């Protein structure tokens, strides 16, 4: 096959996948609407993939509503994920087989939703809820909380997940494994390669400054709705949200 023909076929394939993705996103809107206030008044936990998970007793979450993200399922932490969110297409490409083994409701951003569309026929029993994108969160003058219009794109999957959680009506959300620190290990599993890692100190500083600004915007939305985000991560650099200890939260002593 010559190079010109290969490019034509790849373009045709991509256009076909994009067409199927757009249909999937449109068909998903009623399912997204059903998420509105589904968990009103409840609490939940987002478990990210930072190295602090090595020092976190996740078994305490066995009776809680847990959102897993990205490659978390490879950790074999023995907890049940009520929801599982992923958007990064590169992370998806490596871990999708492990991710799709989870008995959970999958929440896919546009990038991973497109990747899923290419293999959907091989997984007829899996029906993820897929979300289109709005503009970047930092570019929004006013944030539309109706996620049927799309999620605002953020640097971290946690930012996307918090938008969904707000729409679901949770009163309290607790973050775990959100270290927000690239000075050492980036993940609980040192073998995991971070595709999104900035390469210089200047880029690292700019990356986290932007991420924290996104979190500040999201915090203001939760505050406006009389909802709270707490950081239960062990250590790390995230100080936008009030810190709590997981053990205190679950024992109701804080």
C-alpha cells in the first residue's frame, strides 16, 4: 500500500469514527440529564493516582461512593468504584482492557469516548456515559453548570469529574491521591509513565498555577451551591481546598 492511499484510508476511518462519536454524544444527552441531582445531599470520594495513595488506607472507603480515575484500577486496592472517569486517550490506549473489567459506570470525556468508539463493538455489554467538551475552563467568562452542553476542559481529569459531581448534586466531595506535585514520583505506581508531565521547572510551575486556578473556579461554583470540596490527600501541594484527614471524616470526629 502506497503512502498516499494509506493516508486516504486513515482519513476516511477517522471521519467515520468522528461521525459515530458525534452520534454517541448526542444520544448520551438524555442519560446525562438523568444524572442531575441523582445524589443530592450525599457525599463522595475521588481517588486520583498520586504517590500519597501508598500512605492512604483506601479500605476505609468500602461503604462509600467512590469515583476512580485514569489508571487507578491497576492498583488492586480492593475497593468498589461506583463511577470511573477517564479522558486521556494515551492512558486509555494502555489501560483500557484493565479499566473495562471494572463493574462500574464509566464516565468518558471526548478523547477517551472517541477511542472507545473504535472498539465499542467488542464490548457490547458496556455503555459508558460520554461527555462532549465546552471551551477551556480558564477561557470561560461565565460557567454553565449544565453539563449536557459539555464539560469545560481542564488540565486534570479531577477537574472534569468535579463538574459532573456538582451536576449530580453531591453535598460533599473528598479528594484523595491529588498530590499535585511533580517534584518526585507522580503516581502510586512508579512504573506508570505520565504522558502529560511538563518537562522543565518553568513548565511545571505554569502547569500547576493554571490547575490551581481551575480548582479555584470550581470551588467557587461549589461554594455558591452550598457544597464543599475537601482535600483528604496525605501531603501534596494542593491547598485550594480545606484539608481533612480521611480517618477523621469517616469517624465523624472532625
